């Protein structure tokens, strides 16, 4: 069912006095932890979710992604926006159905990226990508006008470091109906400032590659900061470290970390 109130609450969070900090849960348990820590909203992560299934990013089917989304939405009272990759579908009618399904799943928002998934042509041409944004926006907003659609320019994730093209794409996605704009991998204050000054929508920045603190990003005027799959990989990194201690040393100095994790869930 469309959740108009939660989507409206999520939309309003983009107009706060500082950036909206979005952690990216990869399952219901991590969503629960982030809510208990005091975050105001959540964003799913495609690579973190794929990792939890032992698969590379992009290897989970549409049905599998929505199963994960539904578990996270049901685990939390917070607004959730979902990484819907490139929309999963090529056909316009099927693509529109994905974003109607996103609204029906109770999501407050979702993204659409311009990556094709094909090595020989990593990005859709701007016109086609913008048309796909328009299809997604119209489908979602028809059912829930408050739904926050994020248009993503994937240039930097594919080694295409052309800021001019990034800006042209984000401007096109803005005109096509995107509510938030995002170029993951964007780095450096000057580039981020150029993007913000070139569009008229809230900008999401991926935290790690920016090499800037939250305070510095706030000073630039960034509206939203997410962390992608980095928390998921950090969690698996911690699991590897404590498992190595158990295997190689036969000790359990990680017990305090385990108790902290148990306490964080409240279960």
C-alpha cells in the first residue's frame, strides 16, 4: 500500500538545517540497529544486499531485491528509500511497473541509475536515460506524489570522470522529474560545489569517495549523505577479524564487540 505520510516525512527531511544522513542497511537486522541508533531514514544498498547473498552487485533479480526491501520496510518505522539499480526492466511498461511496485511495497523513495550493466556500453545515452527517469517518476508519483525519486549519474563508478557530462545528465534527470540527484563517486569540494550550483534539486553525496567530513559537505550545501555498501563490508570485515582470532589464536577478545552488537539490536 502507498504510505503517503511516510513519504512526505522523508521528502521533508531533505529540507532540514543540515544534511540528511542515510545509512544503508543490507538486511532487517542492520535496519533495526540503524533505527535504534537514531537515524531518521534508511536507504537500501544493492551491493551490500548482494554481498549478504554471496553474490556480486547486480546479480540479484528484481524479485529478490523486492523480497529484501520488504523485509527492511517491515523491520523499521523509518522511511526507506531503495536502490533499484537501473530499474531492472528495459521495456517502458515493465519499467513503470517496477516503480509502482516500489510504492506498493511501502517505500518512501527509490532510485534509478543510468548504468546499462553492459561493459561495452556502460551508460545509457542521456536522452534514453532521461526518458527512463521520466517513466519512473510518472509511475511512482501517479500513485504517491510524495515518493522521492533519485536520479543517478553513474559516470564515476565506471571510470568516466567527465564532470561536464555528469552535470548534463543530472540536469536532464531533473527536467525528467527526479526529486533528488546523485552522482556516486563524486569527489572534491570544487566538483561537488559545481554540481550543486548547476541543478535545482537536493544533491546526495556518497560519503567515502568525497574525502570530506559531514560538516564540510554541509558547508557546501549537500542535502543528503549516504554510505553505500561500506557499512556492510565493514561488518563482514569485522566478522572476518573475529573469526580469524577464533581460528588462529583460539581466543575471544571479540566478546565485547559481540555484546555491543547484541545490545545495538535490542533483541
